[in-house]
């Protein structure tokens, strides 16, 4: 599993001109599921997202996690995180999981976050989405279950 995390002041997803999800302060997650991923990868990265201390405390140091900061999560499925650009200029996506498996794992991942009491909003799986955000920092973190 690969996750691109952006700490945001706000984020939204629009599909076909309709706003489907909005958050204020929190994390925008672009989540990709790979062919090799198992539930243990999903659980491990969910725990990492929950406990990642990238929000500032009273002294301005990144010491708080999403729960301590009182933030929300907007989770967007994104198979293009598995793009292979090693040959030519057109990316290949052979390492992305089958869509049915990817959707199931993405939903399980989101449910793990929700089970921890975090407000989680979602994009729409496999939809053409417009994602808007105000990056806070900017703070952008890359997680990969294989590393």
C-alpha cells in the first residue's frame, strides 16, 4: 500500500460538479493498493497514519497526531500511486491491485481509521474526481508498506 499524506487546513472532493466530501483541518490521504498488499499492510499503514505526529503542539513542534490535533481525514483512492514510468513516457499500472480487491482494501483501511474514533470522509472509488486542498505547511509525507 502506498499513501501520500498532505496535512491540510481544508480539502474537498467534487464529482460531476457535486461536492461529495469536505474536511477542515486534518489529513488528505491519497491511497493506492498494490498487487502484493495483504491485510497486514493495510493495518500497519492505518496505525501509522493514526499515530503520525505531524501536527504542531503549543511550542510549534510537530508532536501531535491526528486524534490529538482534533483533525479529520479525507481518503481518496488513487491507483496512479503505482505508476511505473521506467519504460517510455506512458506510465504502466501493472503493480496496482485488481479494482475489486483495491476497493475492498481501501474501504477496510478507512474503517480501521473510523474504528479509532477519527472522522473519515471519502472520495468515490474509481470516479473522476476533482480534489481541492489548502496544504498546511506544506507538509507532505509518503508511506509505502514495502519500506
